[in-house]
């Protein structure tokens, strides 16, 4: 029997990559729910789902996770698993618009949990974020850390989502798997994220905003590796609630990331030196031992290989470098 997945944010970067895998490799029916909000050009999202939209197993619902009436009216078919990727994204924008982030990320997640309860959806996979660890000094970051120190409204909304998931798992028997994603990159990446933004600016001859001294670091994780973790979480059935890191278990400094883009794109970066940004944590690195044991998760793509694939994808778009 063919199963049905509801993928929120399914036209976005990670969502559309997952949707393609589910339809073309996994034999799933997919309901893609996306609001096509104004965070970036909606045409990029339409391009993301161009391949999937030709499948009879793909249904697009354009709408907002905050619109409970839409969820009830537009989503009539039985759903076997919800993969909740939709969110108001970005650490820095959340500092300027905290109420919007609370409304979408907390209220929208509550709507979906209520939908899962009422429709008896047994499995709920939630995209959390490495930002929940905040200023926690222990590296690599482990899910066993009992004290989270988020330093942005965005991060705090992700903590709230995890806690609500635990509540619904305990009260209503919904299996809830929260995946803390670490700095995902690759083809279809959002234009505001560092690798995409820097690549576009550098190849367009523009100066890149270089915050701090270049020693800040991130655990960059290739999108296909993240999707493998999502697929495993969708199939997981051994416990009712889990929080799991999905990262690459290697921190890469800002300076090194820029150097790799320079080598792949054949350009030299011009840097606009700026102070560190409020809300940005200095370093991230995932302990992925739990993901390996629980989900069989083994990231296989290096930063260099992933940026080469991003380079090929960007070139295929015909997008003018320097435009975001």
C-alpha cells in the first residue's frame, strides 16, 4: 500500500529535495504544503518543485500552516507521516520580528500537532535546529545536554516546538522525532544563507560581509545527507519521542569556507570586515553518535564536494551572479 506524507515547506530547499526522493525513489504519495511567502523569490520555489509537479503522486497545497481552516479543508486524504519543515527562517531576522516568528513557528507547529491528533497521524518528524544549543560551551553538542541556551527568537521557537512535540507524544501517542539540523547547504539552498550568498556575491565581483575575524565555525551538512536522516526518521518506530542531531561532525571556519568557494568558483573574495552579529553563535559542531545508532546516519559529503555540486547547480539556473 502506498503511504502518504504531508511535507510542510515542501517547495523549499530541504523540503523539495526530500519530496523528489520520496516520489522518485521511495514510492510515496506526497502532499506538499507551502505558503510561498515573501522571504525570497517565489519563482525559485516553483523551480524547486518543477520535477515533482509532473508526478501523479504529487499534490501541491499553497497555504499557511497558521491557517487551521485551510488545513482542515484542503487536507482531506489520510496521512501516514507529517514532515514539518515549514518555518519562518533565519536567526538575524527573528531579532527584528520576534512576534512573527512566534506566530508562525510556534502557532503553526501547534496547528499541525492538533491536526495530527485529530486525524490520528501516527508519525511526526520535526525540523529543529542546531541554534537551540545557543551559547552552550561543550563541544561537540550532544542531545543529552539538559540545559539549552538559545540566543535568538528563532532558536527559542525551535525549543518550543520540541517541547510541544514531547507533550503531544505523551498525551496522544504521536511518535515525534525532532531533528536538530546543522547548517544545511547544497543545490536549492536559500539565497540568504552564507554559502549561496557568498558564492553569488563573489562571482558577481561584490564584497562579502565578513563578520568577525573569520574564526567562527559551522558544522556544514550537505542536503542529501540531511535527507537520508529525514527518511530514516520517517521510518523509525522503536520509541515515542526522540531528539537527534543531524550534522557532519566537523566544524569549518568562516575563513576556510570562503577559501573553498574561491577555489571552486575560481574567484578571489573581497571582504567587507564587520563586527560579529547579535544572535549568531561563534561555533557549532554536532555529536552524531545517536543518529548513527538510531537512524544509521552516516554523512558522506565533504564541504568541498558539496560546494562543487552547488557550483554546478547554480550555473544551470542562468541566474545573474551578485543577485540574491
